[in-house]
């Protein structure tokens, strides 16, 4: 009886000791896990794939580029010298095409560079009529958007065709107007005018 009682006590002791060891080992692991979760840095939200990066308003930037919204300090619109695959007739040809400028020369899209008087042509204009920081933010957003668009071919051919058609129309109008004035002045005949001009007596 005594031996059986001792065995039971020893068995209970072993079970209690084993339980204590398990609990003692799990508690530190749980605490470490909770501490790691509390101190782990929160991952920043990743920008949407293909979404805009610039904080400006691309639509306002387009208006500034086209000149439908004037620049605050009175500078000329970008489209007077540049093109960016926007607008019915694209833009000017004095400066380079800016469709992909955000990809190739994004570092230059700042007011310090744009308003620098040392920049050829452009600096001479905007050093006196500065582009503002707010306008540049919107222009950057516009150029970022355009960089995802295909580059349109130049409109030089369109300008040439329009110019030729305009010249033909102008010549036809001048001919009609001049012919009417000539007939009225010469009483309906060119013979009288020619005769008088060369010293004749005229007449029909």
C-alpha cells in the first residue's frame, strides 16, 4: 500500500513538473511574438500599379500647356514652342517634343531650371515672367500622364496643306474683286481702258 501510494505521488509530481515546464516555455514565446507584432513597422501602402505619382492636377497642367488657362505671371503657353501629342494641330516646332520628357528629362521639370535666364530662348522669357511652383506641379502631372501616350507625328504637313489652300482661296477672291472693279471703271469693256492708257481716243 505504501509503495503504491508513493508511486501515485511520484506520478502526479512528474505530471505537474512537465506541465510547469511546458507552460514556462510557452509564455516567453507568446510574449516575444506579441512584442514583435507591436513593434513591427507598418508597411507603407504601395502605389497603384500604373497610377499617377505626381500630386498635381494633370488636367490643369494640360490647360496651362495649351494656353486655355493663362500662366499667372503672363508667360506664353508651352504649345507656342513645343508639342506634346495634344491639341488638334499638336504644337510649335521651335522646341523639342515634350511627350516623353517626364521619362527622359524629369529632373529638369522644375522652376529653378525653367526660369533660369541662362537657358537659351526659354530662359529669356520665363526669367522675367516666372512659372510658379504651383503651375510646375500641375505641368509635371500633365507630362507624367503624356509620357504614357504614344508620340503623335508632327503637324507640319497639315500646316502646309492649310496654307496652300488658304493662298489659293485668297488669290481667287482677289481676282474676283479686282475683275469687278476693272469692269465697272471701264464701263464694262477692257478695250476702252487699254485704248486710253496707250494714248488712243478710245471708244467702242
